[in-house]
C-alpha cells in the first residue's frame, strides 16, 4: 500500500542572510512509525546527514527518532532543531515550547526570546583527557599537533574524541582522509579559538556514516561546557567552518546545554513510499 507523508527540509543553524548555509535536516510527520527498515530507507533516499521522524504523543509533545543514511542514532541536535522549527511554525504547538521524547530523554525547542530564531535544550556530553593517536592525526590531515585531546562520552555507539587546536587556521586548513578516518572508526570534533567568535569547530563522523557534518548540535553539547569553562562565559558565539558553514550561540547550564540559532525552510512537500 502506498503511503504519503508531509516532508520538510530546513537548514539548521544557518548563517543569517547567507543562503545555502547551515545543516540540512529532513523532517517527516507521521501518525505512527513505519518499520525500522522503511525509516532507514527514507533517510537513505533523502541522503541528508539526518532525517527526523515525528509521531504525536500528546499536547505539544512528539516521539522523535533520527536516522542517518546508514543508522539510527541516539542524539541529533540539528534535526531536533529543525523538527521544533517545523511544528512551531506550522501552528502545531499551543504554547511556546515543543517537547520531544527521544533515545536521549526529553528534549525541547522554543522560540528565542531575543530574536526570530529558536532555542533548543539538550543534555551536556562529558569528556576526559586522553593522548593523541598518531594514526588519527595523520588521517585528519593536520599541519600542527593538537594542544589537547579528549575522549567524549559515546553517543550513537561510536567512539568520539575532541581535538583542541591552537588557532582557527589549524581547523580550517585540515584536509582529512575520509577513507582512513572510516577505517579508524572514530568520530572527531576539531575545535579552536575563533578569530571572529568565541570558538570554531568542524565535525567528522565516519563511525556514524557521515564524512563531515556541516553544523552539529550534538558536538556543541561537548563544545559548550569545554569553552564555557575555558573562557569563563555563560553564553558563547560559535561557528562551524567546514565547506558548508553555520552559526549558533551556546549556553552551558550544568548538565544541560542551550543552543540558539536560525532554521530557514528550504523546501516542503510530501514523500510517497
């Protein structure tokens, strides 16, 4: 039987006034979830880093699942941000906040009181100091060695690390060998102080089926507490500076992190499966 579902694509954490920036996310509205294989098939056909699937759970609340083209994941910030923007802009929320029940607990997206964007509440993701691996350094294509390396608490079942560089140029000029990174099965957050913002980053996620993610909400769940403590600031400006850039503010709040930004709609329609 053929089925049709409302579908949206938004560019989460887009740079204001800059078209084709931010991280594209698909959002599919459903009454009930299809099978896992069908959800994965839709995400694979969309060929975006993440597709979010929403099923209503009650007033202003949805069950939310995320799929890359390869796997279902435990946390995705930018697709949650896009999902929140859709239900808020479509008038599907009676209050100011949309809540989502997920593999990572209850998450929320609301309108930003300080502008026309949105604010998203996510869990902070911890980290601890470790040594650098020579093979990973070579695979990342770095001109200089990192100042520090941290193991990040695993999400998506994958091994994660955060590499802190001395300056923005070291992050911008990194030329990773994605084939080697895939063989090492480690997701990497590469970060440094920013030239025109508090900090910059790039995110490589070969262990989750994505070579380089444009603007990664879940990575900022680690970046926000790290840079908040290092710079002694309660709200920080951030830029992800890969081939498709993005912009957001972050506010570490103990065991939670708030992310602020924009999510312009790129397309809407229906998908048929």
